[in-house]
C-alpha cells in the first residue's frame, strides 16, 4: 500500500539547516495498523505530513497504492488527498460552524457527491462511530472524545486507502483515548490500513506493528501482539 | 462556469456567510452605504434636473426679450442719449434678417415699468392691474395656461380689435364672487368695457407677468392708449438648435441699424436672454449629476475595498478552516472560487439593500417636497442603466478585490494552516 525509499527532509531554520528525516525506508501493506513512535523532534509528524501530502520531501521515493507521488502541485495533491487519504488530527480540526453531519459530509462535497447522498453517507458513518443522535450538533456541543469520533467518521467517509492519525488521543483522557482506539481497531478489523503517530506506549501497543523513530531514522520496526482496547472500555 | 451555477457551491457559501453573521453584516454595511449614497445623490441630482425642467417647461427655453433704451454714443448726426423706440414694423425686419427666429411677439404693457396700472372696475369692486397688449403668438413663447372653458386671445381678436380680455387668477378672485363664472362677463378697464374670455392659471415662468395680469389684444391696446406703432419690447423664441447668444447679438445689431444707433453702442437696446440663463442652470444641474456620479462611485469603491479588507481579515481568521478544507481535498481553485464568490455575493446583496434604501429615501423626499411650489425638485429617479452600471461596477470590483484574499488563502500551505490554532 505504502512504499517509501530513502526519504530525506530538512528544514531551514534561519542560517541553520535542520535535518529531520535522514533516509527513511518503510513499507506498509494493506490492512495493517501501524504505530509510529518517537519522542518529540524525532520526525514522526514530519513523516506523517509527507505521507499525507501536506508536506513535501527533499528526496526519496514515495508510492501510494501503486501511484508514484512526486512533483505535486497543490491541485493534484488536493485530489490525491481526497481520493487516497483520511486525516485524524490531535486537535480534531472540525469546522466549528458546521454540524457533525456537515463536517463528516465535507470530503464528499469535494468528491462532487450530491447533497442528499452526502448526508446519507455522513449519517451512516456517524452511526458507525456511535454518534448518529449527535448529527445536528455543533462541535462546540460535543465532548473531546465525541469530536475525535466525528473526525474519524469524517476521515472514513471519503473511503480512503489509508487513514493517517496524528496523535489522535493526544488531547484526550485515558478512558476516552481507549474508546477512540477501540474505534480505530474496529475500523482496522474491516480491512482498512491505518497509521497512528503517538508517543504513548499503551496506545502504540494497541496497534499491530510499532515503528520507532529517533533523530530522523528508524530505530526499530517490530510486529507486536495487539492489545484490544475493548477490555478497558 | 459550472462552479458558479452549482447549487452545492452556493450552499457552501450560504453556510459560511450565515455562520459568520457579524462579519457579514459589517461587510455589507460598507457597500450598502456606498450604493445608498450613490443612489441618493444621483436621484437628488435628477430630481433637481426634473425640477428645473418643470419650472421652465412653460417657457420656450431658447427665448429672450429685447427692449429699447437710450443711446450712449452719437451717430449720424444724432446726439448722445437719444431715446430709442421699438416699432411694430421692426418685427418683420427682424424676422427677415434673422431666420433663426421661430416666434416673435411685440408686447406693450401698462403698470409694470413705472407707469400707472389700468384702473379696473366691475360693479362695486375695483382694482389696479397691469395690462398687457398682446398678440396670440406670445402664448407660444411663454405658455399661458387657461382654465377650462376659456381661451387666450386669437387672431380674430387682433383683426377686429375686439374688446376682450384674459384675466389672471387674482383678478378673478378680487372682482368676482367665489361661485361666479367670469366667462362672458364684462369688466371696465380704464372706463372701457371688456368681455372676459379666459382666466389664466398662473405659473411663474420668469417674465413680467404675475397672477394679476390682464391681457387684451395688441390692436385694441394701441388704440385705447394711443400707442401708434410703438412697442415696449419683443419676446423672441428661437428654433431649438439655434445659437441664442449669437442671435441676441444679431437682433440688437439689426435694431441698431434700423433705428440708426451706433453699431458699437451697447446701451441703445437692452435684452435679457432666458436661453443663456437656462443654459447656465442646466449646466449647473449637469455638474451636479457629474459630481454625484463621481462621489457615488468613489463611495462604492471605498465600500468594496472595505469588503476586500474584511475578507482578508476573515481569511486570516479562517486559515485553520481553509487548511482543513484543503486537507480534505479542496483544490486551490475551489478555495479561491469560494472566496471570490463570497465577495461578489456579499457585494451584490449589499448593493441591492443599498438600492432599496436609496429608492425609499428618494420616495420619502419626493413625498415631502412634492407639495411645495418654487422648490425645484421633482420626481427624483435614477435611470436603470445607471443602476445596472453600478451593479456591474460592484461585481467587477467585488471580483477583483476578492482576488486578494483568495490568493492569500491559497498561498498558505495546508500544513501551516492546520498548525494554526
């Protein structure tokens, strides 16, 4: 599904150049649930942003579902993002003046799907995350866990090839974190490929594979015994 | 193009406008005010224009008076200060020499230029009224409105030297009872009986007449008052396309020739050029129109710039939202299109509100001033092409000004936009 070869990325900080990713080689197969771990500054978010086409690498190859991702202009990137990727952010990033259903329907709008169908689909995905009854509520009327579930529903609504989650539990308490992880595991059970960036050990162990990043290189890449979040909920 | 007519696009725009009420309202006020000022000003200018036109509608606007004075230069053996006297025969000579003349009316009057007005008596009532000796053609130069049933002087009156008269409203009020019909009745003007054939409805038209004038046939007048061929002054109307200022000079030159005054004597004959005065007033109202156009458009531009300004701020405010939209697959084109459409849409809505308010204000002003006489302000309207022009300007400016925040919105990379909290 994802194929990365010798990925480099550095940032200009004034006169200094900060080499964030120093040759990453990495691949993800369909249906995997991968945790990318590392302390802050290890380059895990940068990696995710490059995977999400929100940022560009300096050198290296990136293939997503057989499509080579390079020389993207903004329009092309937007189309690929819409077609291939679903995003879940630490700070939820819901549009605050749209209801839960409208938020979930937004990527479908950019796919050119008609309004009626959009709303139907949005409600279906809200149902999946257990928030069918909250469809007409604004984000400000939802709890943090609910917001993140709406965000996950939104990411899933576009039926992406890969779901990218950047610290999805970073702003949530433990119980809510486990609820969200439970949801992510269930989505993964249906065969979806998911990448989770986290720095929390317990969250990482709820994935099926852990990739450790340190100072811009992969230190460790191991398959683990998945801990089901269900038992804590 | 499909993007503009897509219902989905408008739903997005409606959503974003509706959810940012304060911003929307503030934005709209700027342009509304602009177009309101524009409509109000150009409507008022038009009202003034119409008002002047109404004030002057009963006078041939291309007309003038000419009268005799004293010479100020000796000429051909005549000494300085010789009084000039217009003669009835001058009429024909002037007409022959100046083909631009459309109508020319020799006029005499008693009671305007310092002499005693006619003593008019009816039964026990009496009064002094200025009395004009007129040809029917004077009606063509300065319209005399006659109340229903009556008539103005006609050619037969002149030919037969009839003792008939047309009286002003005030004369009727003072000599007749309220419910009395003056038509066919007799009044005594300087001891000679005249039959009333018409009552004039008076409208101020910038002449010597007022509402207490009496008009009798020129021929009758000259017989009663022993005028011979003397004429007090000529009222002259030129064809619409004639140069009235040039004609004024030509006529005076002709008169000087006929009456043997020095060709360069500026004081032998006096004249008043209504056409010139009218032209000045019309020029003033044209200037007002132009001014209102400039001020109005400048205000609209200021309003549209305010829209651009506020959209720019709002784009900054919505950086995060726009970042989310782009992460979810909005292309730069879609983001740009949405912001430009928001700008244009707001501009147009604001414009319509401004037009409605402007029209309403004009209607109120019209209602307040319509009853007043002597206030040159009638039917203030703004021509449709000007409104369409204003809307067009707003759409174009709205698009152009929308481009700035739109460009700004897409120049922020989605990754940076998402980091913005």
